[in-house]
C-alpha cells in the first residue's frame, strides 16, 4: 500500500467513525433521520474542510464525493443501531468511536500536510490537531453538548503526542511511513481510550480554578 492509498483509507475510515459519533451525540435528543444524516456529514468532513482551506488546496470531498456517500451510509447505519442501544451504551460507543476518528484523521492530516511541505515541522502538527478535533467540535456545538475539548479529560493531548511521534519517527526512519503511521495512530487511540476508561485528566495544578484569583486578591 502506498502512502496515497493509506491516506485515502484513513480518510474513509475516519469518515465512518465520525459520522457514527455524530448520530450517537444527537440520539438522546430524538432527532429524525434527516437531521442525523446532516449531522453525520458535517461532523465527518468538518475538520478536513478547514484543513484544506488553510492549505489552499481543493477541499477533499469536492473532488471525491465518495466521502459524502460513505458519511451518509455510516450515519444511516448508526441511526438504525442506536435504536437498539441504551443511552449509556450510545454515549460510551460515541467516545470510543471518536477516539478512533481522531487517531485516523490526525495522522492522515499530518501526512497530507508534509507531502505539501506546509510550514514544516509545526504546520503538520497544528493541522493534524485541527483536522482531528474540528469535526468533533462542530458535532458537539450543533448538538448542544459540552465539547470534549472543554472537559478536563485528556483529549487534544493524545492527538498532539501522536502527531509529534509520527513526525519524529519519520525523520529517523523515512522509509517506514506505513509502519510509523500505524504506530502513531495506535498511540493516539490507546491514550485516548485510557483517558476514557480511567477518566485520566490534566492535573489540577495545571488548570486555573475559579476561586484562585479571588483568593489571591484577598
């Protein structure tokens, strides 16, 4: 499999994952099928659209409508599946699917950005993060839910570490892009899944607390 083929496969897999998370996010609100399909498409293409606009290249789905069709199909299947699941099961499934989606989209974005030699080495990392979490942010905002980024639970940190790992290992082993990509995606997914399962979060010492400024003034 070539790098281009890998990018395409990752994009499709991420599209499926994010479309399913969108339907799961709005399932408790009893949204109809049309609304679920719209949410699925917006979520699955949102981050990549922002990435391509920043890169100044044709938006990926405008040249290949298979992304839209896959998003619609995944949203439909998720809509049917959610009817058979409890609210708790749906929410947990959404979190783990989101973890898979961010892992897939992050590394795909890093690869595409590096191929275009855009603002190396920081550009690929930033666009990897934007692509990975952009769709999820749109999903949560449109669904009226608290965004995962605003929670204490580790979310963007695993994505950042995965992107840095990919670029660092690729610089040392330029001929092993496929293996390094798989390792980096697995790292993001495992770290994010661990954060979900064990409720891992940023230490309180690194967070600002509402009462701190008042206590300081006293």
